[in-house]
C-alpha cells in the first residue's frame, strides 16, 4: 500500500471507530503524524485527498475538521462524474437509476408523510407543457427529489440525485420537447404522484419503472440514431 493510502486508511479508521466524529477537529498535523507513525508529508497528502472527497474540511488558520459526513455531501461527486460520461455509459447509469428510483417510489407510497404527498401533487399541478425548458428541468429535479426523499433514506436520495444531474435532465427535456413528448411525460408524473397519494406501492413502483425506462429509450435512440 502506498504511504499516502496508508495515511488515508488510518484517518478513516479513526472516524469509523468513533474516535473522530462529524464536526470534530483533528489533532495538530505533527502530533497526528507521530501518533499514527506517518511522515508529515504523507499525512498532508492524505488530508488533501480526504478534503477533495468532502470527508475533511481544512480551515486555513483554524485547523482541520471532520465534515458533517452527510450523504449528500459525500456523494455529491457522482453528478460530476456522470456528466463526463458518453451516451453508452449514460444508459448504464439510467438503468441503475431506474432500479433505485422505482424502489424509492414504492417506499414513498408506503412511508411518505401527508404533507410531502400534498406538496408533490402541488408540484405536478403547477406545471404544464407550455413552460420553458429551464422550468421543466427545475420541475423534474423537484419532482424526483421530493419522491426519493419521501423514502426516508438519505444515502438512497443522494445516489439517485447524483445519477441524473441537471445537465443531463436539460438534455433529456430538450429532446422530449423536440419529439413532442412533454405532455406524455408530465402525465406520467401525474400518474406517479396519484399512485403515491393512493398509498399503492406496487403501482407507484411500476409507473416509476416505466417512466424512467421511457427516458432510457429516448436516450438510446438519440445515441444510436
């Protein structure tokens, strides 16, 4: 194992064991390096790497702290990675999203609070096929985000959100507009929201699966003509 990787593993072990918790300040660099049997240089490189993936927060002139370790923070890089992939890779990512989000939609129908369900239906009521692309993208983000959050699992929510970034959503909505499929897509949103409101997890899961599969189909056609 490379020296820097060893340093990363040792700091991670301190967090996993509970010796360091969210918001805690790390001991001074020299003290921590000595305690872990590492050089200050390898310690510094490990801290930089853990800062990049949002595990540590280096505050100049103050010290180095463990972040909140909240899932949305730790998983935010997924959206960045997704944006860089080609069409074939996007299809694989959408397949993962379909599997995860369909199950999350079923959970939303089982566990969603009444206020959240009301808000979801208001979101659907507020948009129609005549709105701008930008507004459609924002609606899509809110619609899917609210559903997955209703499932009550922060890691699932962050994973699903990262798998379809704003960049990809904009591209998909432009394509749907050109195909004249916006009304159908919004009608699918309505059907999903209604299934959740009816507390029907089986129907909600099936509708979400079909909805995301439709986007996959469009992407496949766009990628391969």
